């Protein structure tokens, strides 16, 4: 809701919807709030392969058991923010990636 004043946002809990929406040429940024997983890593890789310039940001609660997948995902995204995060910091990052 914090970002809806500045951006046109589509919300979903379905990774398939993210895949579909990210294929749309009018998308300027993908922001996912999800636990890191192999499925998320593959989705990020697929988005990157189709549109290498489309910025991807992930947010999630960091847990030690995510350390390996976190490293792999970080190679495929522009930024990761761990919860609790500063919404202003995310907004600044989004602005720099979509400018």
C-alpha cells in the first residue's frame, strides 16, 4: 500500500501470476515478498533470461537455513531486503532501478 501512490501494482500470492505478469512488456519492476526457494530462484532466472533489464527485488525474513539459496538468488536479482525493512529504503532503490 505504501508504494501504490507512485506505482501501478499488481499483487498476488501465486508465482505463476508473477511469471505471466513479468512477461508483459509494460512491467517496469518485479517486487516479490516471498521465502527464498528453488522455485523462486528458477522464476528469477526465467525472468532474467526473457528480459535482462527488468529489475527484480525480493523481500523476506532471513533465516540461516536460507543461506545457500539466498546466495544463488542474489545472483539473479537486483536487490534483496530482509525483514524488518525500511520502506523508504525500498522506495529509493525502486526509483533508482526504474529511472
